[in-house]
C-alpha cells in the first residue's frame, strides 16, 4: 500500500493557568558598558532574553504564559504589550533596554509601569476562567535615584494577590563597593523574597537562568521543560 505522507499535528495543550511575565529592564546609560562576553551589558541582556524565549518555545506548558516588556531610565516605556507566548515573535522583538533609553536609573518608574500592566491583566481575568497571576522580572545594574520611592511602590505591588517580584542585580565581577552593596540591598527589599526571588547575576546567561527559575517558581510548574 502506498504511504499517504500525511502529517498529524500534535494537539495544543489547553491552558490550565495563565501567568503574565513582565520584563522590567534597566536602560540607564551604564548599560552601555562592556559585559563579560565582550558585548555591551544591554546587548548581553537582549541575547539572554531571546535565548530564554527560545528555550521556552520547547516547553510543554508554554501555552499558559503571556509576556510584556518595560524599559526604563528616567522614564518607563512599555515596549511589548502583554502577548500570549504562542503569538510572540520573540526573535524579532527588541529586548535591548538601551534602545530609546540611556539616561539615569529610576527603578520606581519601571515598577510603576509594570504595576499598571499587572493590575489590568488581573482585573480583566474571567471570573470563571483559569487562575491568572503575574511575575515581575526586574533587572538593574545601578543604584536607583530614589530608593525609598522604589521600596514604597514595591511594597504596594506585593500587597496584591497572585503577584510576585523577582529581582536581578547585574553586577561587575569583583565590584563590592558601597553603591553595589546598596543596590543589592534595595533589590532584595523589592523582591517578594530576598533569597528565593533575588540573584546577583553577571551576564545575560545567568540572568536568563534566574528569570527562568523565577517563572517556574512563581507559576508552580516546577520546571519549564
């Protein structure tokens, strides 16, 4: 008998929950500095984010996620509105936080923008639908100009239900000066938990791993595979 050559597509796994991951990426001028891999720190972050989404694409649970992206310096810009992962053209998306930025470091502006996106996502969740939740994935490489304002906004965010904040400090190897230590302390204060939702990272690859771990932990899936 002649083979038909038909290809049977695997059915999509239905949503059992819906989590929005909001990238909040530091686009301050210091991100133009050279990172560990020879690229600018901003370029390393972009490579790390695209690698994260490439790995995400192979996950059995990918249909349960949406993503958004906020870039900040002395103001915040939503560069990617909440988008279902299956509709996200991540390869062509711009995750370089310096594009359109390059000023000072206002972490509070990035968090404020993320809060608006998170509140809108959660308030519009269908009452009889799957559980909706948010994880804010914040990366910064420098000291915020107004740390107390940042802490206030972070505390307000963490009062809400079904929302976590994960913080990564993009550091330079061997740099333990007062400013670096203050930034670490601030990011730990901002995070939902200063141990499990905070990491000091040194390049785009370690940032990717931390964000993946934070998504897995917040969504309760164990791992993305």
